[in-house]
């Protein structure tokens, strides 16, 4: 095949780039494919277009020129077209079946909320590809492209008298159809869905847990109410805020460390202790520093029974007792010594007796 004729067949100048070559060939195939073109000589034109394309390709590859790595031969073109059609059909099917959209976000609960469970109203804006234009930001109209008058190619600035030097039209991408910005997304290709959902957090969730809320229909934002809807699922990653009183240890045991009045501790008084439900009375015992409150701790599993709650007390005595305090302490020591002396079986009483007997 004559090289000059091959370029002529494709409407190109020999200086055309590989991309221009490919674009032109694709446009001509789209025009002359016998499946789409009823003209009597469509089959013959198709053959010569393919021959010309192959000829130039071989020529360029042989000359060691860079050939677009992803360019395909004519045989693959039909496979490519079929694949594109299938992809479009699949996209339409997927759109009809309302594809699953998932909002992923983290939610921070207080320790009390994690222990007892809670309900929160969550809301946000979910950005997604425009449902009207499938993210393209434009729609294809029936009329011919105004830039190329439907030919799909524009004339390049003539150089050295070459007037038939053409380039694929950038306004229509070479298919010759007019484009208009998509009205649904203002040409952005993206839409934002305002959503709001009441979510129930079961008791026993811990940091790192993921709560999945199944898809539910959320109407599009107020301005577009009723116009469209999405199936929106939530994937909530749990965080637990640090607490100033409680701590969850590595074994999942709820703990609290609290200072108590040393004398109240010695006297076995009742004190207020914080629990996830609020303040509660607990009786101190001078033999114990750790107290186990059964069934008042963190759930052993999500929705499981409550574990134990461990309270560690630190008896606190005044660092520098004042005079009144000193007097009271002296009185206390005096009376307890007398009580010990009166009861010789007590270790202190027995010891004092032994000293006096020497
Ligand atoms: Zn759109
Ligand atoms: Zn155009």
C-alpha cells in the first residue's frame, strides 16, 4: 500500500502523532463500521481504513518510532467497543440496583456510653459521583459539536501549505457530538448527599470496634428532596474518650483509683464512690485497699453481662496535722493504749505487759 495514500485514507498528514493516528482511525471505524453504516461501500471503506492504519503502524514500528503502548489493532477495536458497551450496560444495571455507598467515620464515646450503650444522632455530607452523568460532569446532546460541526476533527494551523492536517476535536473528544454541563451537578461530576441517622450503640463496644449500620435510603439534600436517593451504609470506628475517674485495663476490667480519708478508712466509714451509673455508697474496711463491685464494670462482650468493677483506695492522712489535730491524736493514742493494757491478749497489750514485767 502506498504510504501517502494510507495517510490520505485516514485524513492525516505524515507528521501526525501516534495519538492523532489512533483517534482518526477510531473515528473512521465508528463512522464506517458496516454494523452502523448502511452504505453499500461501507464494508470496502472499512477494509481500506484498517489496511491504511495497519500499514502506517507497521511502518512506524519498523522505523523505531514510539508507538502508543496501549494502541490496539483493528481486531481488538471491535473487542474494545464490545467491552465498552458491556461496561456501559453493567454501569446502568448497577445504577438501577442502587449501589451500596458507605460512609466511614470514627465516633468517640465516653466510657459511660460504651458501658451502658447509647443512642446518637449522626449527620454529615456524603460526596459521591453524580448519579445523572455518572461523574462525567457533562451530558452528550443529540446535535453536532459546534466546534467541529460534527466531524470530530478540527483543522490544525496550516504549515507549509498542508491544509488537511487535522486533530481530534477536544471539545467533543472526537465523536462529533455536542456536550453540555450536567445540570444535576453543575458540571462538577460530584453530588453531596446530606444525611442524618439515629444510631444505637450497644453496650460493650470498645476502642477499635467497628459498628456497621446497614444501608437505608436517605433522601438527597433538601433542595433535591425526592429527586434521588441513595442506599447509604455507615461504618463507624469506635474510639473511647479518656475518663478522668475510670480506666479500662488491658484485661477489660473497669478500674478506679480514689483517695479516701485515712481516718474514715480506719473507722470503716461509708464513702461515695463513682460508678458508671453515678455515685454509690461503699463501706471502707481498714484491712482492704481494693474493693470489687460485682457486675458494675465493663461488659464482658458486646451486649454481654457486666464484669466487675475494682475500686482501689488510697487512705490519706494530713501531711502536717495542726495543733487541734495533734491533741486529738494524742487523746486517741492514750485511750487506745489503755484499751490495749486492759486486754492482755492483744499483741500491743501483751507487749506492754512484758516490758513492764522486767
Ligand atoms: Zn452530573
Ligand atoms: Zn467537536
